[in-house]
C-alpha cells in the first residue's frame, strides 16, 4: 500500500519518531503505528492532519500523484 509507505518515508525525512508524529496530529502513538503498519486507515480528519503536518497534499499521501 502506498499510504503507509509514504507516511514512513515522510516521517523519516523529518527525522521524527512515531510518537512525535502522533502527538503532532493528536492521536495515540499506537494508533499512528497502526496507520504506518497498514492495520488501520486514518479517517478524513487524521488524513488532513497528516497532510498538514508533512506539508503534502492528500493526493500525494494516497499515491494519486508524485507532486507533493
């Protein structure tokens, strides 16, 4: 899946831990770990928060475009 790969890559680019990203978007660290593992998909509000945090578009997160 593209979403979890993009989340992991973006997090590593920013040199952040999963806990740091989880705190930044207002979810538990376990919930964010499940997003990256592909066990759970983030809802719309969390997707928007992730896109804002990583300064990318929703289309980029979803793998619909290579343009950030």
